[in-house]
């Protein structure tokens, strides 16, 4: 497997209508590893600038540099082995939401307890593969804006939104002012509603990698146990 700058463990739906709609909405196809034309929606290119490089996903373990002594093949092999022992999670469906009143995302319906447990297992199990954050990486996260608990989690796991701070979501925009958020939410409802699955299954762990240009690619998909 080619070496990347950073790796991440994400969930992404299988190839199909939702994955294609999200790739076109964001302007980046993580499966093909190339830009894709966006729909002609006013302001969409700018609104999706921040999440575009990451591609469509839900974070399980946030991007990290590999620890000394491990390589991408080690990570992929461990991820395949771990996925085979973790149960898939099924929920009633997905819905569009304005997370924190700041950005658009797809969020699950129903209880997220099983999803939280799955993410906690992934976060802790793959911590040995993560190199510690540098001072610059810590500063980039702006810990001064976080709660004490989030700063604690940042120090332990390199990311503040894990364990009790975890909220499963698939990002569709950057932070937007209220009027723009409302306008694009209506456009997103039209764009995504025909493709939202019911039920919705989190049934795989995906290994993503960040290339030298800062764009993420889907490197491998590992099915969870049924």
C-alpha cells in the first residue's frame, strides 16, 4: 500500500446512490480519487471547501500520522482483523441536520448507544498506531476553545470528540452563517432525500489516507460482522 501523510478510520456507505450523491455535493470522489463536478447550487463550492478534501465519511478515528515502527500494511491488516470481530450497527435511517446550528451533516435516527460503543472500541484499539501530536498539531486544534473534558480527550487520543463527546455525523458543509445554512439546507434536502437509506447500516470500517496534496482517498473497506 502506498505511503500517505496521514491515515484515518472512517465509515463510508458502499458504492451506490448515496455515495455518488455525496461525492458530487462535496466535489471530491474518495473512491475514484478525483474531483467531480458539483450541482449548480449557488454558494455550494465555497460552502463545501473545508470538508471537500476529506471526502464523504463519518469519523471513527480521526486522521493521524503513523507511530514509529508501523506501516500502512500493518494498519490495514489490523483493521481487517478487528472489523471481523465487531458487530455491524443498524439504525432506522439517516436525516439531514444542522449540527450545532453551524454546519450541515447527515445524522442517524434512533439510539446512538451501539454506534458510540463501536467508535470507542475503534478509537482505543488503534491508539498504538497513532504518533503523538506535535505542538503545532495541538495548536491547530485550538484547545483554548474546548471544554476541559475535550482537552483531556485531545491529550489522550489526539482528538477531542471521542467517547462521551462522540456524535456520529457525515459532514456536508463548513461553518455557515444562519441565512446561508437555511438556504443550503433546503437544497441539500432536495439533493439527498431520494438517496437516504431506511434502514441505515454502519457495516464496515474504511481506511482513508491523505495524499501529499492534502486530499483523502478511500484505500480499503473492511466489513463488520453481521
